[in-house]
C-alpha cells in the first residue's frame, strides 16, 4: 500500500514539527528513528524491479528504480547507519525530497506521525555530537527513545558536492567589494560541521564577520541582548548585526520561528533574514515566505553570499549608514 504525505502540515512559525517515526529491525533489537515529515513525499512498498549499477562506490546505495517516471536512488538506511537489518516483514521505502533532490530510503517499517515542538527535542551537541554525525537530536515519544536522522549527511556521503564545503563554493567568483564596515552575520545551525564551514567560507570574503549559534533559541537570546544594548544607547543595530542566516530544522527553536520573531519585532524587523536549509524546495517555499524571510537558499547553494552582501548594502544605503 502506498501512502501520499500531505503538503498541509503544521502552521509555520509556531515552532511545531511533525516527525515520522520509522524503525529498523536487527537480530535482537529494534531501533526507532525520526524524519521530518516535510521531507517525505510518500511511503511505498519495496519496488519489485531495482537496478543495481556495476562498480557502485557506496555500500549503502542499494540501486535505482523507476518511480513516477523518475529514476530514483535507493539508500539502505541500516547500511548507512552501520547496522545489519533483519527482514521480519516486507520493508517500506520513504520517497523524500530535500536539497532539491528526490531520493528513496529503505527501512524496516513505519510506525506513525507525531506532532511535537522543537523544544521537545534534545540536541546532539558537545560529547553526544561527537558520538554520531548521523543523528541531529533525540526525543522521547510514547516511552520510546527516537533518534532524529541527518538525511542530508547520507546524501552528502553519496555525493560530496551536495555538502556545504569548499567544493560547494568552488564555482563562485570572488567578488571584491569596498564596504566601509564589515558585514556582521549571525548564523544559526545545529550542525557543528556546517557552522564551521559556513563561518570559514563567509569570512574568506574579507568583508564578513560571523557569529555562530547552535540553534534559533540561542540566536534569538543573543538578538534580545543586542536589542537591549541598542535601547540603552551608545550604539545602533547595524553596529552589532547586519543580517541573520539560519537553518530551518533545529532543536529548541527552528528557523521559521526565529524568522517570525525577528520580523514581528519593531526594532529588529529591518534585519535581512536568510533561510539556508535542505527544506528549501518549490513545494515548501511558501513556508519561508509566510514568516517574512528575505531570502531562501537550498543547501549547499552558496550564492547566498552575494545575496546577503547586496541586501546589507541596500539596507545601509537606505539608512544612510557610513555617510
């Protein structure tokens, strides 16, 4: 039986998220994992005809199959996680769309969808982040510990050009600018690897200074402190921050909620807010638009560097900064 996922999900900007609970059966263990419903197009049985290309370079790439007149790559989620799946019943396949790519993931089965808030999810920071780069957070659902999967990493492991790295910026032309002041960017992302890479890539453009935050909640707390300093006098908003760059999926507070809070705040609303997420697809662009995002870029599209620079220059010119 095939299940189409609805495009009508939770209201954007409320910090809610719908998690699809899936499982992988092993010899004496069933592991529970979570995937953001926004990434899932449908759930289907394992296709009968799977093409196995010769000399495949990835042990977790099971093969290719034809789905709705499109050739889709099938990734064995258990193999990617380093687990050994035991088949107790016919498996399911998740058809997903993110990073502007349609892929398929093989799992033992699907349990149900849970509506929770990002506050319910414990982030994988510090020591826990070092244990597994495949997990972005942990949540308890109906007495079960569910691990949230970083499906973007699975795609990047298959094709490194889809990761936010130097190669993603390699095709960009270096642009020389003559700004009177550096562009101060607050960047929120729950991935330590992406925070590090984005900071390096932006600051290689000498007119950028980046301050990184582990999620939207940390960035919002810092923005409130910035706002307080401005209200107390002695500095202006553009002295402390010029733009906000944020991921969407983050434990604690997601990027949609962060953007909505900024755009509804009288003193912060002029800040350009740019969403940088695997969830930026034609199907989901309306969600960022509904919370007032100034720009939306799908990872690893680093043309956002030019967009931020142009947005900040336009804002400075309109406010007479540097005159």
